[in-house]
């Protein structure tokens, strides 16, 4: 059992994603949210505290009181004006070091040093995700047929083309025919729409890959039981996601649901041609 | 006023497209459809005759009786087995020439020669379309703003990417954000869906280009009053289509409708960056 994870929540989607991952894996979590920086969604339903950015001492105390051993710095913090920092005593003591730091990486090194000097173990978001990344290969009991592998390959081609220009992450292909391509509507709407365009009662593969423009720490493609439900409702044949770049939440339930629905679920590489 | 056009209808979408163009332009048309070859849709509501492929004499007589002067050979004809040709007298007389012809082009030359020897003027499908191709530039009273030209440019980038791999012809972009990408659902469904994903009450550009894989004689992108109605219902800002590669049916009505809806309509080149 992993220790309680402390999250210092910056901007963007990453803190929320980390909270979701902790919830999905049953890991205890405590969030330090910063006024004017953090997304309120990432503290919903989890233990947390709201602080000013300069309240360094309060943040460290909160993490200790919550008995966090591992701490992750999640999402960017805008460099604030000195006048708006509202430094507490500990923050004021850190100030000279912070002012000497040139560039964001140097600043981060100071913050990490401070956390480590207090006995915290600073981990990367990638470490938290590592157990949840989809492996290469067939995860389901059902294996794709040769024609379905062809659809997977066509889907990879299409999603790479649209992902390369930062449009969408997913496409649905049936018998070589591209039923739908994702843009702003999201994967669920794509699946639903594609099913209505299919000429047969059942079939089609949903392929989802990380966009090359995505920061993998912040916005990895994610599948969960909801994805399986959508695919089952749409009577798809299966799902292909990018191995090593896709989070699977509640893996056991997802695999169980996939098998119950007689779907296939495969992890593929975007750079290689897939095959059985 | 152009003469009545005779269409020798082969396979595929081209004969139907030609009939639509004639209908839209008020040009008289007469279709010779071939049993087992032609799409029944292309004779609906227009004067026509169904014949066997070998009934050459009957075909020539039908074209003369219909007072066609211009004749177009539209869409491919599969090379039939000799035994299934059902040649009439005229067809039998042509047979030696046909048998000497090597390759489809040579065969076509024989057929064209035969039509010309009977006094018909054999024209290309491109000639029939020429007057209906969208020109480069702004066709509407309203001109795109600078930001809307940026959306046009982004749309061109996206549609070229999906068209290059034979997926779709169109995309909708609003303020740099790709709301939707066309695959199997068609342009009308794309427009409707994209409107519901837009964050503002009004705006967005629908960009449509010919797929490089499309045979331009058979399947040119087409806009008509229906396209304008869809765009108006969706409260788009405008439409950009590929100049020289897009048919505009009922041009006057389309321009009038575009202006009444306060939309912009522009012809753009897929290879150049558009701008005001």
C-alpha cells in the first residue's frame, strides 16, 4: 500500500487527473490548492486546504499534518508578482534563494530542495501513473480478427494525421471505412455518432492515441469502465489505445467489463504496424 | 442557351452529377442508360432510354431523336464479355474496330469517332461543369475578418490532412479551435454537430476541399442553396470552398441566400495561404 500522496496543485488538468488516479486506485491523497491558481474541481470530495502561494510554512505543516510522505508538484504555477505573494515567515526565509533562481527549472529545484529538507519524498506525476499505463498487446479475452487489425492500423494512420495537427485523439473505423474522426465533441460523442453510420448491426474499432502536442504528464488519454460501456452500447468490436501513453482506471473492472461485453481491448504502438 | 446534352451513362456518380448540373442550370438533357451498368438514380425525372451495351444503333437513334447535339461519355463502362454484349447491327459493324483497339483509351477513341461520324459533338464532363466552378476570392457581400481568414487557413490545414488520407472533405473551425472534422457523416451533419460545440452564439467557418484521391470528374465538392441553409441554421460566419474544384449549383440563388443570411462565401486555393 502506497503512502498518502500530497499534491501541490498548480494550473491545468494534471492535479485533477492525479486525484482521479488516486481515487481509482484507492490511494489516499491530500491536496494543497493555491488561491487563484488551482482548479476547484481537483479538491472536490478529497481532503485539502486552500492557501496563498506565499504561505510556505502553512503548506509544509498541512502536508505533515495529513501524514503525506510522497509529494508531487503538479501543473504549472504562474510566476507571481512579489507584491501579491503574501509570504508567511517560512516563505520570507526562502525568498533570497527564490530570487537567486534563474528560470523555472532553477526555481523548481529550490522548491524541491525545501520539501526534501523537511523529509518529504518528491515524486513525479509519471511515477504515480506508472502502474496504470496500458501495456502493449491484447488485454481482453477476445483477440481481434485479421480484418479488425487492419481497421486498427487504418485508425492509427488517421489519428496520427489529426493528432499531428492538434485536432483530436480518436477515430472509429469499420471494414476500412472511417466512420468518424474526433475533434471538439469528445470520444463518447464520437463513438455514439459512428455507430449510427455503420452499415452493419455490429462492428468497428475505436482507436485512441496521445496527441504528439499533448504534455503527457497533464493529459494522457484515459479509459475506464465508462469507455467500455459506450463501446458496448455502440456495439463496437473493440478498442485500441496507445500502449505506454494511455491510463487505464480500475483496470480489473475494465478488463472484466470488456470480456463481459465480448469486446477486444488492445494496447498498440503508434509508430509500428499492429498485428496479431 | 446550350443545346440538349446527351449523356451516355456509365458507372459511378458522374452521370448523376451531370444530370443534377443540367437540372440546376436549366439545360435540357437526355440520358442513355445501359442495363447492368448505369445507376438508376441518374435517369429519375429526366428523359432517358435503357439499352443493352451492344445496342449501338439504338443508342445513336435515341440521341438523334432526342435532338442532342452535344454528347458526353460519363463514367466508366466495364469491358463486357463478347457473349453478353447483345450487339445490334450497328454494334456488329463496329466490332472489328473495337477488337483492334488496345487499351481503354483506344477503345474510347473508336467510340468517340463513331459518335462524331454521326455528327455529334463529343464534349468532356469538365466542359459541362466549367461555368459552375467556384472562382477564387470572395463571392459574398460580406468579407471575412482577419480572424475568420485565420480560421479558413486552419480549416485548409485540417482538411488537407484528412483528405490526404482519404477520410473527409470538410471541417468546421471557430477561433482557431477545430469544432468538427468530417468522415462518414457528411457535411450537413458535420455543420449541425459543430454548431452545438461552439462556445459562442454565432461563428465558425466551414471549409470544404476536394480530396486529392477523388476523381474530379466524378465527385467534385458541391454547394447549393441547401448548404447555405445549413450554415444559416447553424449560425456559422461563413463558408470556404476550393476554387476551381467546387461546383456551385444555382449560383445566383446561392449568392442571394448567402447575402440574406449575412454569411461569407469564399473560393480558396488549397495550396496557398488565404487572406483578404
